[in-house]
């Protein structure tokens, strides 16, 4: 399998999120864009799945997609600080309007996917998107 180091996001006619480089087989994460006013024309250099925003801040590399089940304003604030290029809310979660408005103001695309974190991450990985997480050394994994 060819490993792609970056991709571009877009939407299909049905409003479903595609990762352009990975869209040969159709809909990858079955997502719906919640911020249609925000351009999806940006590079995606990897992905990360997390619900603890402290883990995201400690380990994510810039220009990654964040997949999360956490649906609060801290997700958008974390995305701002960590230079995350898009947030995918898993399990069909839809954030409150104030969160969507903040993301739109900050030009951060919000997407909801019907899949859980494991499935959505697996689909993106299978399509060639790699992890954007930095391994954090500890005594257990050193």
C-alpha cells in the first residue's frame, strides 16, 4: 500500500467528507460537514484520536485531523493551540451551536461521522493516512 504523507479534504455531492488522496474507494469516514462556510482546502498530514485534550496537546503534530468523542468548546480551543486542521466528531455527535460558531470564526472545519473512533481511524489508516502522534517516552515503553 502506498503511504501518503498528506491529503486534501473535500465534500461530495451528498455532503459527505472525502479525503481526496484516499477517495478512490468512495466515502472514507461517511462524514457530514458542520461548518460549510469553512474551506476544506488544506493539507492533512496525519490523524489522531483522543478524548483527553491534554493528550492532544502533549502528543499531536501540526496539520492533523483530530477524531474525538468529546463535544465541548475545549476541543476547538485545543485545535487552535495545536494547529489541528479539522475536527471529526465520532459516533454521530453534533456539538452545540456556540461551538460550531467558534470553529467557523477560527476557520476550523467540523465534521461529524457516524463511525466510532476505532472504525473511523481504521478507515483513514487503511486508506493511507498515518498517525500524527508523537510517542511520549515513559518507563513502560522506553
